[in-house]
C-alpha cells in the first residue's frame, strides 16, 4: 500500500509514509472486510459512512506538514483510521464525530492500539471544538459546500486546514493557510467524500 498507492503517486513526506506503514488499517474495518482493508478504495464502515481511501488519507495528512508538536482538530473521525495516522504525527488530536456509534467504535480501536493522545467528542464538527482552540492544523474528512466559518476562527496563525469543497457529488480538496493578511488557498485535486452534515455544512 505504501509503495504502490502512496509513493508511486507522489506522497513523499517520510513521516507520513512511516505512520501509514505503522497503523494497522485492517483493525479499523469490520472483520468481514479485513482482507480488503489495504485495497485502493474507500470501504463501508456502517451508518452509510466510509473509511477514506489510503491515498486520500496520505494526501490530506501530508498537506498539513506536521512536525510533531502540533495540536490538531479532525472533523469526521469515522473509523478512526485517519485519526490514528494523525496521532502518530502530532502531539494531540481532538476529533469531533457526529455519529455516536462510530465514535465509540473508533475509541475502542484507538485505545487498543494505545493512541492515548486522542480525544473524541460527539457533536456537530462544523462548530469546531472551541474549548481546545486554536489548532495548528484542521482536517475535515467530509465534503462541504463552503468553508465552515467557526473552523477558520479556530485555526492558529500559520496553521493549515484541509477540506473537500464542492457539490454533493464531487469536490476539490483545498488547503488553506492562515497568514497575517488572511487565508492562502491551494487546490490539491479532485475528490469525493460523504457529506459534512451540520450547521455550517449541508443541511441535515
Ligand atoms: N477519515 C474517516 C472518514 C470518515 S467519513 C475514516 O477514514 O474512517 C466522514 C465522517 O464524517 C463520517 O463518520 C460522518 O459521520 C462524519 N460527519 C459528517 N458530518 C459531520 C459533522 N458535522 N460533524 C462531525 N462529523 C461529521
């Protein structure tokens, strides 16, 4: 997976490659799908949600340029796989997941793997998690029609935010960097995510 799906497609950050080599992706899918866990595709995780394709996890993570000391906010932790990759690469991960059963399932696997630097909150992630703001990096793992304003407010100066923006059917992965003069924006390519449902996302 690391060689064929990540390195061959341009993911270069050695820390990201190592983290994705470390995290056992098969533990984040139900046992019936374990033999497909490292395939080049998203997979169902219940409640009409999916675990993201490995390449998309690599691309989003690399875009945050984590060096180890950061406080990261993740919106839509789903299976917890992306969460574990982040937990390998920064100081603390704060997650907001809308669906309680997915949050509980993710918590159990993350505990089993001893990722103790992760906190998961059940709620509407488009509001962010103001108690722990500001964040050095924010990763939104669901597609939104626009950039949720509260999340921009919770990003530190110099901080980076990645989010799929666009229609329900297709989005562009965007990276924003907060600078003294405002937000800088880059396009990282086309993607397709499930909907970010919430006050500053799609109507529930
Ligand atoms: N990175 C995850 C992908 C999860 S799919 C993984 O690899 O497993 C997107 C997730 O976003 C789903 O779990 C969905 O429940 C969650 N979600 C959607 N809208 C949300 C919101 N407003 N706040 C928090 N989570 C949300």
